């Protein structure tokens, strides 16, 4: 079934699916259907990670001060190449949240109080809170404006909303300084038209800040062509590096806008003059050397990025082959699962939402916005029955389903409420195949039926 | 009465429980620490557990397991566990305070000139971005304890006496990093609080190093690294904020899921600012090391005989090491009457190096032969000693130039013994002597030896035995380190950091500089030190493992390989 999608002709390459599972570290009874939240690493990368950690303890000072920076450069180089970005524009940070924080906390807001941060209502939770904090802590210098779009949106619609937001912001005397948006939003897991919005930002003179938390390794990225002002992407999700590894890309023209790391540390070049830096002297740019050491942590995950790129190339057959498979599996596997549940996947008419490795399957659980109906009601529609309940109860149901999945089914699937309905997000990966999605469909159907029997209420009472 | 350790402290402890390369001499625990192999085993097990079922571990069980680590550390530091969270390092903890306080016009942050570098940068950022004035007391250390307290209190009063100004925050250390010196923090905290300041204690060198009782000290903010002196894997610090101050710390760094905005973007019920939750999850990272506290405690208790036993040995070996080093270097140990600065695992030994005075620099004739260092090369000399110490002798000399004098900061730790400091001091003495030679000025190391700029920086071979595919790093080694005749290459066994020597090409003698750069006396001293060091190693075998199973491994590691450059 998968063979037509995994680049036939490379006899040495594995067929994706269960054959690839042997490279990974899952418990034999655990099925990993949610790669998108925290990712995971193959055994080879685990070995590399351990190897770097052993180098650390073998000669701690020498490794951290002299050898680590060189290895870090190699790793930056490998990732920069994959992203088609100049190496001097790419540094490592532990995760995308830190990347976004680093940019937003460095921007200097104008004294006139007119600066505005634009973002979409699809923003990731922690990044939304970062905007809140920036607004809260800058004594009125900067405000935030949310652009509301409804799933499933069309790309053109998003562009139109953006233009309208910029115009209306300006019409009330505001200055849209920066716009934060995703490559792929988290829940629902759908592609955001980030290329279009980056073009629009450029056109309107708004700084583009791209949250590519779901990015490298999942979809093809060309940062030079994209030409965003700031871009961050997690390597630990889809590139198979150990957790705590992300890229922050800042083109040379914008590096002066990011003078400090988070936390501010040794590399900071103060306007008032340089201070003692305990690390060996360097000829690297302030941007690169600043992010080389931000306080003692284990930087081994950063070093593994180079190894992960290579492993994916040599063992999995490269980025194109991987992405062709995962995109196909997400869409077709998602459809299969939805068919079993008796529902549909989330997509738009132009099918741009599903050009990624995530897919969202509607659950037959409807959410009524009014609080009048205080408890759930079951209705039969066609071949499957569907439940309707108020928002508060639906949240409890989502929580219950997640816990039951771990306990009874040895897997995990995130649930969320969108467009008046409960949805399940599945992640495609090279170690999964159509059978896993069929299994997921059956499990989701089973869960929906258990919800219909109000099992979550029994649990609540216990 | 401290309990005796299971394995004697010193070389036996090193061989039985630590993963250092056999050719490495660790005399600088203080910068980055290290952890014993039993803690590493616990850490590997945790990491394996995450990959076996990632979502349940991270999303469902992590916070409650972290709570156990927090409770254990809170117990040791004597605070309530809802006042203590984990952050990656002290720098992050301190910057979290600096970036959270609601700074008001006229607010001043007070510190002394030995405030840690990254903290000083944090203050510069605060000045530039928030207009908060830092006030640094420039006064030469060491300073007697009474005078430290007086100087901080008097300065606070002077600043507070100025209209519109107040010292909002004062920063002091438990132990200063460079020079390594204990600070009378127990006295500073109440004295400065009495003047109306909040006090932030930088305990980067704190837990596992000096006794800390937060219940008595009552600082406003405190952070301490667990990866330095407590044996938790790197990237782990405890950050303490008493309940009365938690409302001031509104967000973690980075701002993340735990933030409770004043005007939320999303519909949610306003809640109390739950300090603990704020720091439970600040973005995906590997924080399994936060769960290694228990393994570290077990090692400290079961293997080392407890905190008192560790502290007693570390103090003793620091004192012995410093005395031996000062004797060999012909110098003295930094101290001042009326100070407890030496009540810690650091000692600072003056290095036999002199800076040229301005007059001497201008007098070209004497400047060629005085054996002193040109001020323009001062920092380069420190860097050169660090670099060459690593590449030639497998020792990192944490040395610094402070107000015109060079100091070597040594760290006492349970895995070092007197002989280690003897070896280290001999190597450092040689290095200092080589720096006396005028032709080893900055330009010389470039031209004659390539040592400073172009020599590969280390012998760590990046090859891994069990690779199934060819590794880039082999090319890397070839291209970057292949020319290094003196390098020890080692291949590691993937199991718990055990290292063994693979090949070793020993230099016939030190690469000579331009003729005359090393005079005969220096050369013969080199050889003598090498012989001496070998004898030391053999004696280490003798008393070292003492019937322990580790001994054969140690012998196997060294047998037939002329690896020591000491």
C-alpha cells in the first residue's frame, strides 16, 4: 500500500512503516500516533547523544570551551544547508518558544506608543502568552491586535484578513511593527499560508516573525526564498534530534535587532562596553558567538542535528522521500480513519491545509456554544450516532479521552475543540503505515461510543 | 562525625565513579562540574523511558515526578517546596528576576565588582532596555567580611540619600566565581534588607558546596546550580522565590504556557499566579536531568558518606592543594584577615607572572629580557595557558588576571588528591616560565608554533564504535586533528562513559620554540616532571583501587601506552 509512495527503486532503503520501527525506541506495546508534540529519536541518534555526553564528562572544560563550539558550527552548517540559509544566520536555541521570546523581547518599541504586534487567533498558546507579557510589561508602549480566521480557512481569506488588519490598525493611528504566525498551526494541525503572509509583511513593511515549531523535517523550507525577518523551527519534533533543539534564523540585516540571548549572558555586547567573557576569544559575529553559550546546559542535542540530517539522508533516503510519504500517509491515513469513525478530516477547498504530516479527524462529538443545555444529548445521524454537549463538558471529555488512551490503548492522541466540534490530531511518521491509521480509526470510534455511554462521568465520580 | 566513603576519596573515587578520560586531570570542577557514572546511568534510564512512550512521560507524569525532586532540594535548602522551582542554570534564574521586576524610575541595582560576568551583562541590558541604573562598587578584593558588609550597607545608604533614588535590588554571591571566594552572604542579606533593598543571592556555587539554610537566610531571591557541586547532569538549577515575592515573578523565561496575563488573549478564568506551574514546562526541552536529584543524593549519601563527609574532604584537599601549589609556584594563596573567603572548595594561588609597568614597556632594552608580560598581551596569556594546558597536558587552568596579578583558581573535589595538584602546579609553573620568554608574545605563538591559533584544540576523538554508517566525524578528525602528533585519541565504549586508549603517539620532547625559547633548565624540568608524573600514576595504581575491580581496567588503559605528558 505504501510502496508506491516511498520512492521505489532504492532497494537498500527500507519500506516506511513497521520496518522502520526497529530503528526507534518505543515500548513494544506502545503506538506513537502523536509525533507532533514532542518528537522522538532513533537509536542511532540516541547513541550520538550519549557519545557527546561522554565527551563532555571525559574532559569537561576542554570540551565545553574548545571542542563544543567547533562541533556546534558543523551542526549549524548542516541545518543551514537543509534550510537553504547562510550559516551565519542560523543559531541553536532549545525550542521555538525561546526563539519567539528572544525576538519579541529584543525588539525596542517606539516611545510614541503606536507600535502594534499582529497575530492570528491560531497562535500557539505559549507564544500568545508571550505577546500578553510583552504588552503587560511595556507600560503601554506596545499593543497587540488579533486577526480572527475560522477553520477551515482558504489561503486567500487569510491574506485578505491580514491586509484588512494592517489597514485598520493604521487607520486608528497604530503602527503594525511585527506579525507573528505559524508555518503549521498546532491544534488543529494544518498548514498556515506562511509564504503568502511573509510576502504581505514585506509589502506592507511589517516585520515577519515565523513560528515554525512544526517545520523542519515536516515540510520543505527554503529560508532564502521565503526571506522572512525572523524564523524559528524545532529540530526535536520532525528532524529526529533529541529534545531541546531548535533553530533561530535571523538574516544579517536584522541581527542588530537581536542583541541579547534569553537569558542575557556572556555573549552580550553592551553599548556601554565589553565585559569579561570566560570563553576563549572568537572571531565569529556577535550574533553567532552570543548564542554559542547562554549558561551551562547540555548542548549535546544541538550537536545531534548534523547527525540527524545525515541519518535521514542515508537511512531514510532523504527529506523528499520522507516528506512525500508522511504527507501522503497523513492525508490518506486520516481519510481512512475518518471513514471508520464516520466523519471527515479537516481541509479547505484548495486542499492547502493538509500539505503536511498532521491530520485532524472530526469526532462525532458536537459542542454547543450555549450553556442552556447543561448536559450531553445523543442524536443519531445516518450511520453513526453523535453526541452534543456544552463546551465545559467537552473539555472534560477531551481530558478523559486522552487519559483513557494512555491507560487502555497504550497510545496518545491530542483532542481539541474547533468549529463546534471535537477533533483528534494524528501525526504521520516514517515508522507508521496505513494499518496504524486504521487502528487509530477504530480506537477513536470506540472512544466516541464510550463517550456516548457517558463513561467519563463514571470516571469523574470515582 | 562524618561517615567514611565507600571508596577512598581521591584517585580511587575517580576511577570507581567518574568518567574522565584517563589522560585528563580535572582541577576545575567549579566551572561546569561533572557527575558520577551512577547518576549518568539513572539519567540514561530516564531518557530511555521518555522515548519508550513520549507523550505519557512528558505530558502526564513529568510534573508530579519533578515535584519529588523539588521537594528533595527544598528539604536540603530548608524552604517550602512551593517556593522552589527548577531552571536550567543560575544565569537563567537571575535573568528571570531582572526581567520580571516592575522597575520604577530611580531604582538602582547594587553589586560589587566581582559580580559574575553574565549577571553584569544582564544588568547592562536592564540599563539599556529599561533605564535601570546599575551601581557597581569598585574596590579591590579580598576584603574582610566586616568591610564587605559595611561597604554594601554604606553605599546603599548613600544612594538612598539621593533624592528620588533607592536601591531596589542588591546582588551578592554565596561564593564568587573569580577569584573563588566565600562571601558573608548570611550577614549581607539581613543587613541590606534592613536598608529597604531586596536581595538576590547568586548561589551558582551553593548547594553541595556550602551550608545553606534559606529559612534563616531569608533572601528575596536565590538560585543555585545543581550541576556544579551537587552532581546532577548539566543544565539544572534550583530557583527560590519566597511566597511574598512570587507575585513579582509573573513569567518564566521564556514566557510560556504557565503565564497568567492581565488581559488574556484567550478566554480563561483569571487565576492566582501559580509560581510552581509557571516553571513546570516552559517549552519542550530535555529536562530529565531535573529528575536525577534522587540519584545524586543517593550517590552523595551511600557512596560518599553524606554531605559532611564530602565537605570535609573537599575543604581539606583544597587547603592541601593550595599549599602544595603555592610551594611549587613559589607564591602565596589569596587571603585577608577577618575573612571567611577560604571556607569553600576554591583557593586562588598567585601565578609567577608579572605585568610590565608602563615605564618598563617604554624601556625597550630591559623589556626584551625582563621575563614580564606586556600589558597588551595580558589576556592572551591567560587564554594561552588555558588552551595549551588542555592540548599539551590535559588540564584546564582556570586562571585570570585580576587587578594586575594572575591567579590560578583550584577546585577541591572528591576525585582529586594531593598528587594531582602537584602535577598541575608543575605544569603551570612551566607554562608560566614559557610565557616569561619574550618571543612567546602574541605574535610568536602564531609564527613559531602555531599553538595559539592553529593547533587543533583537543584530543577528543569523535569516533563511535557502534556506528552502522560511516560518520562525518571521522573526516572531521582527519581534517582537523590528524596532524596533531601529540594527540591522545580515544574511543569510548558506549556503556557509561568508560574510556580506553586506542592509540597514542607520544612526542619525543616538547616542540621547541625558536632556539633559546626554552632554555635548558626548562627542558630538563619538563623531563623531570614527566618522570615524576609517571611515578605518581604507578603509585596511584598501588594504593588506588586496592583490590577493587576497577584496577585492572585502569592498568589496561595505561599499559603499553606512553600517554602521560605530565
